[in-house]
C-alpha cells in the first residue's frame, strides 16, 4: 500500500523510468543512435543543464518518513521528506535574512543558521535556494505529465482520423477545429475553474488544450504515409489495420513525437506561470514563487533575490529545453515541422 | 470565390455551435448552477439564498431539453447567438455594455503592439536572413531563443522596475482616455508586448526567408544581375509573406480580446483586465461570453486568412 502523499513522487519516477526506457529502446536503432550522438555533440551544455535539473527533480522525488526533522518541528517528523528536504532541514528563519537582506525586517531576531542561506530567505523565513530547487520537480512534472496526457490523445485522434478517413475523419476534424477556435488560455482557465484546483487538474487541463496542434500534424502525416507503397503492399497482403498502424505508421511518426515533446515543454511551463499569477497554478512552482515575489520587488530596500532565483531557474530550464528542441528539429526533421503558429 | 466563402462561413457556423455546446457542458453540466451559485455567495450560503440567486440570474431551470421545454441549453444558445449576453454573475452589470467600453481601450493597446511587432520582426528577420550563416545570424537566433525563454511576467515586472521606478520615464501603471496623455500610459505596455513576442516571430520569419533564398527564382534574379539587397526586398520578402500572413491574419481578430497580463498589470481597463476580473470573481457568465466571442473572431479570422491567401498567392485556388 502506498501512502497518498507519494503519488506525485511516483509520477516523476515513472516519467524518468519511461524516459530511460525510451532512451535504451532508441539506442538499439542505428538512426536514433546517430541522431542522439549528434545532438550531444551539438548541444553539450544544454544537455548537461537539463540533466542537472532532472537530477534535482529526482532528488526531490525520493521521499521517506523518519529521520531527524527541523529543530523541534514535530509535524514534519511524521511526513515523508525528500532528499532535498533533508539537506535543507534545520534552517528556518523568521523573515528575510543574511546574506542578502541588509536591513532586518520585523524586528531583529538572531539568525538560526547564519551561514546557511546562499540565496537568502523569503518573507516567511524559508530558504530561497531550497524553494527554487524544489520548483524543478514541479516544472518537470507539469511538462512531463501533461505530455503523457496530450501526446497519446493526439496520436489516437490524429492517426485514427488520418488512417481510417471518412466519417471518423470528419468528426475528429470538427472536434479539432472546435477546440482550436476557443482561446486556449481562456479554455485552460475555464477547465481548471470547473475541475477545481490541483496539480492533476492543471495537468489535465493543459493536456486537453495542447493536444490539438500535434493531432493535426499527426493526421496530415498519416494521410501521407497511408498512400505510400509499402503500406499499400501491406494492405494488399492482408495485414490487419491495427498491425499496419503499429508497424508502419507509428514508427514513422516517432521523430515528430520526440520533437513535439521537447518543443511543447517550454510552452507548458510558461503557461503555468500565467496560471500561477491567476491563482490557479501548481503549488510550489516557480510561477507561484514569481507571483508571490513580484510585490516584494517594490519594497525599499528592494527584495530581489526571490524573483531572481525563481526567474533564473525557470529561464535556465527553458533555455536548455529550447536549444535542445531547436537542434533536435534540425537533426530529425528539417522540412515538415517548421513551427506551427 | 463567393461559393467558397459561403461554404467556409457555413462550416464556421457549425464550429461556433460546437463551441457553444462545449461551453454548455463545461459551465452548466460539469459546474452545475448550484456550484456557480455557491461560488458566488460563498460556501456557507443558506439554501434559500442559493435559490434566490439562481432565480435572479436565470439558472433556475432544468438543464436539458428532455427535462422541460424551457431549459438552460436553449437559453444558452439563444442568448449567445442573439448577442443578448445578459448580466454579469458578479455585479449584475450588463456584459454587452462592458464589452463596448472595453473593446476600444483594448484596441488602443493591442493594435500598436501588433503593428510595431510585425514591422520590427519582419525587419529584423530580413536582416538576419541577409547575413545567413554568418556569426550575425547565429547570434541573432541565439538572442531570439534567449528572449523566448523569459516569462512575460518577468518582462512586465522588469520593465516596471527599470523604466518606471529607476528611470522614471513613464508611470508604473494607469490609463487615461485623453488623447494627449494616453501615449504616456501605453508606451511601456506596448514596449513589453513587442519585446515579449519579437523573439519567436523573428526566429519563425527567418526560417521562412532563409528557405526562400534557396529557391529557383532567387537564382534567376541573381543571374540577371540583381543585387543581394534587391533580391531580399523585392523577391524574397514578397514570396515569404505567404506563410507569414497565415500567422498574422489569424492574430488580428484577437486584438479585440486585449492582452490579459499586460492590461491587468498596467491598469488598462480593457477586455483583458475584464476577463481577469471575471476569473478572480468567479464570474462564469462573463467568462462564457469571452470564450464565445474569442472563438467567433477566430472562425472569422480563418475565413479571412483563406481569402487573403488567394489574393497574395495566385497559385492558391479556393476549391
């Protein structure tokens, strides 16, 4: 029996496992192996940065109960705490603190751990570096979980419509045009307002609004692939539809899936920032940190470290992902995927 | 041509009907009128108060046609399609009046962003494409990806801090419809709007232009003795406009919707900040109307895109 607090940690581990399995599977294929090694050659820094984020996210996903808690905090002792939680245990302050705050806010309490805060603390005395590191897991969860929802959905509808055509195609095309014509941010907000606020509902809402573009692409590609000689030959030999789709259509869409996965990621994380600002984001995300810190920016003396830490971490992740996405697109597919507006 | 436009409009009408049905599912079937009333009045509202609120806002009917002749589904379609939007769930102001007031204000923000952004993006991308495969090109693309990786929230906060607080060039936020001062209030939001969008646009347009430079007609023009600058401006730019148009024309209808973040951060009372208020106040009636109008405009934009295609590119036949 799994305790309920572990589900999101489990999700991250599952995502990671799926990623590793995909990597191992791809390495067996010569084309993919060459693409991967050329990606590593072209973007070594971006890949190293992404690995760092993934590592931090994983360290925050391995959680267990027990061990010494922060100071006399008896509640925390009964909760599952991750590796990151444990590293930063025992460093709560009462408010903004050294080394970044030069003036003491809300009276001058002594510092609990004078040399413990590389990036200072926020208004409630929480370590900023700690919160920033914890945001990595949330960002990876938003991007990863949403892709796991939206890509299968897009493949199901897109390939189904493109391969079988006829009435099914008409129906799917109508559904796609209907969803595409709704303003996506408003649809996203409406979905979350209706489903209620939680990490899962944010991811589901993002998944529902983001599958359309790729479904359209998958449909167009399937329409082309369906007419190719080897598919026609397979059909003439009496191969079943399901087998044709699995053996001949889907492998030829694989590179598009990989490119879309990476290109979609940054858009999803950026959307979450806007959702956080509207108060319907995911708890603990960088978006939420930025939202909470933007009023502190107008204080005097200015509180800059909160927003800079969250913004910098977000920027770094998106930069790495965007560069990898660009290179991947060049390597795998220079023609069809220019960029869907 | 006319037959094509009529057929596209007809299909668009069905899409709008589909949107209305989805909206009904979301806002009436999934979030029931009881939920909406409870959100408006608070968790501890008395059942009688909920009933009164539902009667006042017209939510007191059965949902589906098979439950009663006078149902919410019919009401929803009738009010939306006749543009009789009713009153806001939050403060009973007629939604149509708000729309009329806000649209002009939103346009005064979004049109300058659109025009300046498009001009700047085309100029920059032509410049970068002119120096393709040199270090100017590489660093230009690098800057674009850099600009794309920053959240718009950070652009806004950064601009407010730097331009308004440190340099004191413009007010931090606010709006005044008086023509003599409105530019002072709009300058910074327009700047942020242009900056936050230009990275992605330049990168996209550059790909288009660079791709065009390897076409046959470019080689022909060069062999006729046309200079590289002339080729860029008179040949590549004109042919590159087709994919650019698709992206641009589709954006025009949304100018009416305003910009959610820019308007609410800079205190501009347009449709964007109206939408944000609706979200914060659980004003489902206004939110429904905004989604409906957005999709209506999108469908219109698609028809206009298809038609303008045929005007720009004689090869495209509307069949």
